[in-house]
């Protein structure tokens, strides 16, 4: 029993499909398998307009494993793969390689060269190659969110700084990963040392601003943090990219070189330019207090 897709974000819509795969596999006495790709197909078929992604490959595979599915099959998606016709894709990947007998897909599933394949064609091919297709409607709504759950909707929420909305659709806080590098150490001089986390430019980021969040270290220990994401207009007139800086609450230690996992839980304020150092320090104190209050509220609920 398989399902197939890009699974960017492994959001609640994806998880609903995977739960159906697991349920059906248990009923039929077969293995549950997720088929996905080593890169998002958009990076090959339309690289000029490919979106930034909600998860990198390692994170996606971890999230898929956490669903409890029996296995994840990773397909190399390259130029040759992108040119496979729908029937050839089914024959080569689903039939000859995976020996598929049952497939669960979203009702809007498309596949093959230029996405010419759809659920109806998949069903026709199933009659030829002896597999069954179970199309299902995706999760359409979650509490407090007005639009259907999708990777695109989550990116749109993040672009507006709406990390709580994104979390509602993901089923968890939005997380990015990257190494901690040496910065200009201005935060330490201000009394608020930060971990400067380099996030790959292929990964989506929320809107510039200040957030409350969580910082997970390689040993699994999680620290609440205040996150500044932006171009630091007080100090730089024309920074060419946003920088992620995480101030760990009640922490004093060396983070350089480690891989950080940073989750965004609450939007606190937009980024702005300050008149001087005293104004910045005063605002940073408020940011830390607001981040601490947000974390305390989460822990009490």
C-alpha cells in the first residue's frame, strides 16, 4: 500500500493521506510505503519559479518516519525522470520497481511529464497493471484557518508572519535548520548574545520580524528563545539578505559550529529601525519578556 507525492512540509493534509495508507495496509496485511522524491520536482521542471520549501530532505524524511509508516521510498528526480510520460512513470516506478498493488492519493494528484497524468488515468493504468487506486479528498480546513490546508497556504501564512496559522496547518511549529556561525557579536555587546543560524536559501522563512520560539541543540535539549529575523536596519542601510539570530533565554554557553533547529511559535513584532543603542536595548528587554510570557502561556495551556 503506497502513497506518492512531494510531501513538502508533511502537513496535516499529507498526514491524513498517510494515516489512510497505514489503516488500509493493516487491513490488507501489507506494508505501508510513502514514495517521495530526493528534491522537489519544481526545481527541475520550473526552476525559475520554484518556491522555497518548507522542509529540506533530511527533515522531510524524519517527519515521514515519525508518521509510523513502514518505509519511505526515495525516487531520484532528475531531468530524465521529469520527461517520463505518465504511463511510463507508473510502469517504471510503481509497477516494476515497487510492485504496487494499492495506491492512496489525493483527489488532485498529478504525475508524469508536464503533470499530464491524473487520478482518472491512474485508475485506467491500474486496470492494466493490476493495482487499485483509492483517491481521497485532502484535509480542507483546520480550526482557526480560513483556507484549505496546502504547502502553498502555509508559505503564504509564513510570508505574512503568521507562524501560528502555519503551525495549525503543519500540526507543529514551523522549523528551520542550519549551522551556527560567527557573526559581528553585536548582540553580546548589547547584553543579548545570539546564535547566528545560516538557513539554506532554498528553505522558506517567515516574514522579517521578532518571534518567540524554541531552539533545539544536537543533544536534544530544547531552549526557549527570542528570534530576530531581518536585515538589521539600525546598523545596515542595505543588507542583501535576512539574518536569523536566536537569543536563548537563561542560557550561557558556546553554540558555534553546531546544527541548530529553530522553531517559530509566536510573532511578537515587525522589524524596525531604532534611533540609538539605548532604544535597541530597551526594546530587546521587552522582546525577551514577551517571548518568555509566550512560552509560559504555552506551558500552562
